[in-house]
């Protein structure tokens, strides 16, 4: 106590700290969920009401996707030189011509679509640093995503709606290759973990579940009770462990509720 009956308050000095709140970039999140679909395509899906449960997205000019940068470089376009015969004599002199190596664009619509699928699949793999041996799952997921994306073939509709006569839902879409925690069916011991850390690699066509990959056991797991960390990716111990890892459909538990 001081002479004037006051109690001095002594406090430790602290350094000034600036705190930053985490902001979810909806544009980037749905860009990844939809298989690296460009922002023009996402806006078209929303504005034309082509899918259900897609929120309003405001693209950011500074958003750079590393997977797209690596995998979206193209060669110069080919000029359209196709023609249709108007008379029988015009068909004379037909001869076979081979396609120039690495120039699949000259083969027409089918080859260009295959190129679109492969390029999107590569972006999804590189975006999360996954191994190429899961190519079957990423191609299947790419096809699923493209069926829910805008296309020039059908106007103001997705291929899914053109086929099934109803708008597709997109609220179940997740970022390919992200970390996923699947609920275990039962615990061996009381204090064992209730979930298992896996990698999301696709959607199940046979059930309302997700395809998950266990890098430790090399197993495919199907589960519907999953918590996704879409901003995270699997931390490989080293590069050699990633390149040596192979993927096969072994017997694995199906986590259902």
C-alpha cells in the first residue's frame, strides 16, 4: 500500500501480437471440389441454376491454383479443315493419314474429350501430391465431376440433367485427395481411437459412401461416416515412400453405420 492508501498493480509486460482470423475462400474451395473447374464454369452453374445446393461464388483475381498451372498448358490450336463430300466422285482418292505424335487434337471430338479428362485428372493428382497409381479412381471421379459441369453440347444443362431429367446435387462433392477421417465400426479397446485417417479418392457408385485410400495398408475403404479436412493433404514421409507405394483393390472393411 502506498502513502495515499492505494494498492499498486504490477503486471508483466507482453509483446504486441496481431491475430488473424481464418477466412474460407469459397471460390477456391468449389474450384477444387468440382475437379478444378474454372470460375466461368462455376458461375454458369450458379447463374443458370444447373445444379442444386451450389452457393454464390465470387472469384478472386489473385487466386492461383498450382495444379492448374502445372497441367493446363496447351499447344497452339489446329485449324478446322474438315469437310463433307457433296458428290460421289469427291470420295475418290481417299487415302489414310496418320496422326502426328502428341497431336491428339487433330482426331476430333472424342480425342479432345479424352484429353480434357486426362488433364483434369492430372490437376487433381498434382493438387494434393498423390501417386499416379490411383489413376483409375481419379479418372472415375473426373467423369463424375464433368457430368455435373457445364458443356457446349447441351445448352443451360449439365450432362447429368440431360440424361436423368433432373438437376444434380453437388453438396456431397469434396476436394479430391484431401485428408478424411472415417468412423471405425468398433473399437478393440476402450481408449482406442474412434476414427481412422485416410485419403479421399472418389465416390461410391454402389452405395451412398465415399472411396477412401489407406496408404499404410494399401486398402480401399468405403465409408459414409466421414469428416473431411479439405485444406489438408497427406504428409508422405519422403518421396521414395510415395513413388514406391502401389495401389490395388484388396479386401478392406466397409465402414457403414
